[in-house]
């Protein structure tokens, strides 16, 4: 199992995680990942950290499709991959209708078809075999009826096969990741339930397909307090990260076997009763998707992750070298 560090969103100048990334590289972590929603972008912090490191891989988890046309993401990925000596892992995802429609002003239509087309265009750009064309319908190139003509990337990529990961939560999206990508980035993974939830979707994955699961890790002798930290995060995602009619995070919690709880939590949250929503999160759910407690407890609970389809653990939470070393020793032995 490989070990990565998930930094999430960059928030402000004080959030410079350079020392954390350098520590992770010294400790043998395989990768570091950044995120974007409607604040910082995912690529700029990676360029910052990439300029200060030499070995650790650099991943976006995830770059939103609606933020950039596919050729723009392809150019950005190619440039960063070149500058960092071929260390980029490009995670992309469709996001959700609230962000796509509310922030980018675009329709959230046919995310599966859009994702497939997006990835195909990026790969055409990187291969440079011929001028890039696409019949669409989501990203037609060149635009019909205008003066545009098919173009080929000016710069030769360092790698024509930059690894693509998909951020996906639904079974069809996961199946698409297994078909067209080198990896899958699940936001919430319950290791004991992955096979049941996604076994069929992952059946077509090629050898070496990387299931890179984000997992909150809290090393503490106070298990109750640590679980509450996980529940606080879940309250926001289940309750507020999505519309009432369409919340992909609540949906995935439902598929884990907590549909009734997810519906109740969301209703409480949207009614402004956030404390009650927090208390409604089942401990079993919070414990199942995280690794919390003293080192011995974490080591014991790691066994379910090792038996699951997960091949990379992307650790969320710890920023100090002591904690990163402790986690490395537990995961990598």
C-alpha cells in the first residue's frame, strides 16, 4: 500500500504547507495532493511545493472539469509535469450542480459523457499525433461555423501519458474511472464495504489501477474526541455540501447502509439544527471511514484497509513530522 498526504484546500498565506510536504518527502510518502472548490485552485499550490521538492509525486484531488476547458487542463498539466520532472498525477472530477451551476455558471448535464470526452481530448493533446479535433457534443473542436482550425500542442510533453485519476462517488462514475483512468479518488471509503458497493464497477480495471482513498487520521488517546472530529466533517458534507434534491455525498453515505440517517442529518442541517445533525452521525460510520485513536488502535483498524481494494492511503489531517512519521511506520511498517 502506498502512502500519500492530502492537504485539501489552500486557505491563506499562513497555510503554506511547504515544511509538511518536505517532511513527507523525507519520510518516504509517495505523493501529496491538493484540492479546489470555489476558493484556491489545485494547481498553483502544487507548483509551489513541486519547486521545493524533488521526488514526491504531485496530485490534484480534484481539478474540476467545469473550471477549465479540457485543453486548458491538458496544457496546465503538461507544463507542471515538465517543470517537476514528470511527477504529476492529474485527478479530475465533475463536482456537483451547486458549484458547477452556481460558481461556473454552466449546466450540470451528463457528467459521465462529459468526463469521458474531457479525458479523451486531454490525451489527444498530450499525444501530439495530429491536430486535436472532437465531435463533441460537450467540447466540440474546432467550433463549428467559425474561423477556428484544428491545432496541435506547440510544446512536446515530457510524458504523453500523464496519469489521470477520477474523483467519483457513484457506481457508474467508478466504472468509468476503471475504464478510462489510471486511478480512482474516493472521498469517503468504508473499507469493509468497498467490495460490496463497487466490486462490479472495479471489475474492468487494468492491472496497476490505483484506488487512492482519502482517509482522515487523528492520532489521539481520546477516541471520543477524535471521532467527533470526523463527525464534524461528515456533518458538513452530508448536510450542506449539495442541494437537498441532489447531494452526492449524502447518496454515498446512503449506499454504505445509512440512507435513513443521511436523510435525517441533511434535514436537520438544512433546518439550521446543526448541533442535532452532528449528534445524528452514527459513530460506526465515522469510525468506518477514518483511522482514529492511539497508535495501537489505528494499527489494528488498518487491517481492514489492507484487505480492501484500496492501494493508496491519502492521509488527511496531520501536518507535523512526528505524526507523519508515526503514520508512515504504522502503514508501511
